[in-house]
């Protein structure tokens, strides 16, 4: 089963595989956290927040709620 789409991330799945610069095209006002591979991160969970994971090569590897 897929996790619930509590933050509306499914329509943004098209950015996976794109350069991190694609995040600049997202609508303003979204609760977004961009996570780079070497950056420390908190473990807090916010169901309304969109998380965008960016690999060391600058390519978006995944998007999810939390």
C-alpha cells in the first residue's frame, strides 16, 4: 500500500530525475523541505510538508510527505 498523500505530493512526482533547479518552478507558499545528501536533517514529521531529496549529483531522487 502506498502512504497517504497528505501534502499533495503526487502531482509533483514529475520532478524526480530532474536537476534540483526544478524546485524553483514549484508554486510559492508550499511547505517544502529540500534535503541534500550530505546535509544533516531533523527527524520531525509534518504530514503537510513536501520533502524533496537531492542526491550528491544535484538530481532529485525522491519526493514524499513528512
